[in-house]
């Protein structure tokens, strides 16, 4: 079971490995701790340790609404594996878990996030019979060809293993495994038909790991150890080493956008720490439109920014709420003492003061206010901001690879008399940063310029990562970063430097 715990977090997970907030992997860990204690006793003994294990049942059942499904799989699998047909205490654990699940369902408040996301039954009717045509199934098949490759491979290996045994109990365990893999996948995909974001779906698919990892660790690996006399343990250890190293390598490969996201969170909080409000609202179009970082535009930003900022002191806590309904959020956040969570509005006074203390008088500040709406007002606005300076705070290579998309950091400095430089995008002509390459005499190159919104209103110096697309043809170019008013005109604010593009 210790091996199953390790496989749970690496066998299928890669993006989810960096998502520390989800209750689903936390609940699965408690479930595996429960099963590790139960599996050692056949039949289950009526003693204090068994009562302690029973106390874990409400912990994982209340942890996440989906935990009941992997529990039922593990209970049925061990019932067949250890032939617990007359193990009455073991049946008691099943009754306890089902009772806790029913109690949990009764305690769900009407209209809450969990209540509104119970969509399986209505979607079952809505999409009948074209279930396999919905978008989440397409995402799942794609994951099975690369990130989830271990799932079909282990299903195949375990199928061969069970068929080879030729016993009715082995056939039942084979049917149980396939039934839960297919059934759970069907439930998740039908419940989330239009949701194709891989990180969130990968997190929901995590219990699929248990459906193959438990029989893999408890049956297949011990059988391989016994089959090759003397060399079995070496073979199994080598197989596990290959699997774990390969999966950890993939997780390491995935770290770049998640590291970039955490760096951006710290950078954003350092910038907002100069404001007295401590509570902020951002519009999603201003947050990473080119997907340079993982996490765009996470509903969890409100709580993530609180956790990151409060590490030093509860009095340093900040929160940044990202949302499309920015006007409604701004209106709700104009009342002192309000905290805008991802799914509900709370009071800052109800937060544990040991971890976070917001001033009772603090209201929300919108970080993306709009520039002038019409061109008549834009002309004097651009003239007043022509002293804005663009600079490159880091070392910029003078040689670029042809055709590659890369990034560069740009610092925007606004004179005190012209502050702020507005970043709002919900206007006809938002202010954008543009990167472009030009040949001699300012002829356009063979790649289109790339545009990106300012992420925040610029008062203090702000550094932002912007994308660029290098030309496909090698040669000498002028690389330019400039400000523009989209669909109106270029600003007289630009930074240019000579570069060379090579194959």
C-alpha cells in the first residue's frame, strides 16, 4: 500500500502534482491509509485499532464527493481478494461509509457550489445517446496517448494476468477493475461535457490510478517476484525504477509553466503591496492571454494569493480575485469587510486571525481600469503618456532561433504626472504591448507581430513577460517592443534593438 501511495501521485498525475489545493488527492491519501490498516486483518478484528480505522471513514468521505467511488472499488476488490464473505466487521465498514455519504449529501446547502455541480443525471438525459461525442471524452483519449499512457498499458497487463489465472475470482476482479475504470471515466466526462482544461480534468481522473495501481501492487508485482526464482525481486525493482523515473521525469518537464505561475504570483503581490487596500480584482483578459504560465485564470487565485502573501505574517495577507463579472465584483467589494471567494462572498472578520488579518475598513481595488473609450479622448491621452519608458531589465540575447516563439521581460515606467497607464481591455481601443521584427527600412518580416494586454494599471514600475515570434528566415532584423492602442494607432513609445535570426 505504501507503493500505491507513491503511484497515486505520479503514475497518471503530472499537472495535478503541482496543484496542492484539491481535496480529492488529500481524501485519497486518507482512504489508502484506511485500507492499509484494514488489509492487514482478514477477518477484521474487533479491537481499538479497528475503531481508529473506522474513524478515518468520515474523514475521506467528507473530503470529496467522488471519494465514495474509489472506496467502493477498494472494498469490493479486497472482499474478493481475501474472500471476506463472512467478515461481518468488514460489512460494517461498508455500512458506515454509505451512512456517512448519505449524511454528507443531506448536509450540502441548496445552491452551493457542490449542489450546482451535481450534473451527471441531467447530462445523462441531455446527451443521450451521443455520449462519446462530447468534448471531455476527446480530452480523455488524448491524455491516454501520452500523459495517461500508463493506464492502458496496466489495463492490458492486468487483463492478461487475470485471464491467465483462469479462476472465477480472478474473472470477477478483472470485471471489477474494468467496470470501475469505464464507469468512473463515463461519470466524470458526462458530468463535465464541455470542460476540456487538462489540469482540472486530470485531477478528477486521479482515482483511475487506484483502480489499476492497487491490483498492480498487491497481485501482479508479487506474482512476478515469485515467477523468476532469485531474480524476481531484481526484476520488479528494475521495473518500478523505470516507471517511477519516467513519471518523475515527465513531472519535472511539466514544472516550467507552474514555476512561472508562482513567480508571477509573487511578482504581482510585490506590486500590489504598495497599495493600502490589500484586496484586488483583475479581469481574466489581462491575465496571461498567451498561456505562458499554468493557472490562467484560476478560480483559485483569491485563495492562492492569500496563502502566498500570508506566509510572512497574517498582517501581510493580500487577495487577488480574478473574474469576468468585474463590475459586479467591484460593486460587491466596495463594502468594507467583504471577502470575495471563488464561489461565495464572506466576511474578513470570519477568517482565522492566526493566519490572515485584513483591515476591517479595506475595500477592493480594481487593477484594470479602462483608458478613454473614443478616439477623440485617446489623442490627448496618448500625448500625455508619450514619456512612458520601456526597458529590458534582463539580458536579452542578440541571436534568436528562426521561427521559434519565445518570451522577453519588459519593464514599463510611467512618469508621476502621467500615472496611471490604464490596462483595461473592455474598451474599443485597449492599450497593448506589441513585439515585432522588421527588416531593413522597416519592412515587415515574415511573421506577424504579437500583442498582449498590460496585466495591471501601471503606477509603480511594472515588469511583464511578453511573447515574441522570431522570423522564419535567417538574417539581421530590428526587434521592436512598443505600445499601441488596438485598432486605432501606434504610440510614440517604443524600444528597438538589432538582432540576428539563425537556423
